[in-house]
C-alpha cells in the first residue's frame, strides 16, 4: 500500500507539476483527521509520512506521570523510560501512537481529502502560472461542454470559455483544437479559474501582433479596434515610419497575412483602416468605400452630421447599420448619415419621367401609370417582363391587368417594326 501511495504522489508530480513535498504536506493534513478517529483525542497529535518508504505514523506529545489519569494525555514513568531512560514525572515526550493497520486505514480514509488538496494545489498553480499570461494566445483541445460554456484542456490545466466569450457563428466539436485569448484569471469560491475568449476584440489585436512583425517591433501601432464577433472587425493602424505603409504591411504580400487571420477567425470580415488625427479623415477612412460629401462637426458633443449621395447611403450605413455602428465604436464619434437634400428632387424627376413614359402607351391611363410606377414598374421593359397574374394582384387596377399587358405588348411591337 505504501509503495502504491508513493507511486500516486510521483504521478501527480510528473503529470501536474505539483511538488511531491507539497503533496506530502497536504496528505499529512488530510490524514490527521483520520488519525484522530483511529487513535482518539491524543495530546498534540500529528502524522508523519516517510518520503522514501511511504510509512505513515501517528505521534502524540504525552506528559510523564507516576499515575496515569488520562491515557490520551499522559504516559506512565515505566512506559516513558522505554523511549527515554532518564524520563521523570512532568517531562513531555513525543511518543509514536500508530495503531495496527493504520497505514491502510488512513490511506483509504484520506483518499477523498487528498484529491481535494491536489485540486487546491492545482488551482494555486493556475494562478501562479497564468497571472502574467492574461492577454496571451493559448492553444487547447475542446474537452466537454457545461451547458453553453466550453471546457478546454490546456495540457496541465483546464480552462473555460463562457458562452459570452464564444463567437456566435462558431460551433466547436469535442477533440477540436482551437486558439483562444487568455482574458482573465477569475478567483472563485472553488479557486482560480482561467477564462478564455475568442469574441474579445483583443483576440484580433493579438493575432495581428503575432502575424505582423512590424506591429510586434513597434513600427506599426494599432490605434483602435471595433468588432462584432463572427461578422466584422474594423482595425485602425498607424505607422511611425513614413516609409512603411501600415495597411499594406498588415495585409501582407498578396494578402497572405490578413488571409491567415481571417482564416483563424472563420472568415470574419476584417477592415484595416489608416488612422488619422483629423476626425473627418478618420471617419472617412472608417466608412470607406462609401463616398462622403459634407461634414457638420460638433466638437463638444463629438457628433458628426454627414451627407452623401443617395446611392452611397446604404453603403455608408451598412447592413443593419453595422458599418456606422462599428465606425462609431472605432472613432469615438457619434454619426448621423443622411442623403443630400437635392437627391429628393432628382428622385422625383425620375419618378415623373417613368410615369410619363408609361402614360404615353396607348391603353394605359395617367392614373394607371402612377400606380404602376409606385409598385415598381418603371418602364415599358418592366411591364413586358410582368405576367398578367402579377398585375392582377394589384387591387387598384380594377381588373384591367390583361388590357395593360396587351397594351404594353402592342406598343413594343409598334416600336420594334417602326409603325407610327
């Protein structure tokens, strides 16, 4: 049993890197409660473990007395002189009180407590080894799931990627190897816990620092980052050297550097933007490729009113406002983007021309032409592509769908053969 016990300690020392001496101390504490049950309430009871043989012994400090009134606190002069020939009443001796078979009993009793001590030592080791690694990228294997949280094996330690730190578009498989950012070391009631993230913007920054040597050596500085994990990231970069193009360096030859990062991010879109101290230029770069026309800047409120042509408005705003939203986070400016006022007149003119073109077709009235343009038929060609059922679905045409289609076909034929 002792040899087996020592083998267990050797295993934990090699596997988890926990010192054997630390484990022995932990085991001694765990076995003390077992000794108290086996020996009884002996005075100043302690347990020792021989680090070479694994022998487990119990010791108690007893007072030498001519007459023993309490066997747990006292020892007779006769018995004391077996250990110390010159013992006399009143002396204090440490006597071995190991009961028969105590090693086996204590090992079984202490097993659970030993595991608790080992887990505590592991947690302490986590804090020691990872407290200075916050912000680093680590690689691990997905081991299991705790509801939506992902438990990741880092080798000697297990870390957790909470649901809030997951990328919503990513799915992980048990056994899959992934890279994550060490976001924090949380001290909980159960000890230190390694918190990993793939959704944090700092994960993208760290990937660029690893991939782009000009960033790691300080030539290029990352001025800001804004991210919607799994969808899009905007990264602002600045070069301290006028001869180095910050965007080109981050993109790399034939785009290889940024491709490696996008691949790691599972094809998340990454916009690399040149930083500028001029807020107008900075915002312009961030909203690119949309072309902006005018700026009204409120420095006090850090607000910009931007106008652009109507065909650039949706590009500047982005899908569901994403482009504007990320630009606001990146630059720190609140943005309001509007189409030019003159664009309204241009649109009305186009509508009017479309109505006039359809109303000029024999068989289509002015009111019908207005109705057709409003529902999306802006030219004779649009009508020729329509089915009767498409027009019949418009209640306001009052059953004239067939007549309108026939009128459009007749006009097309007339124009084709040149009949006036």
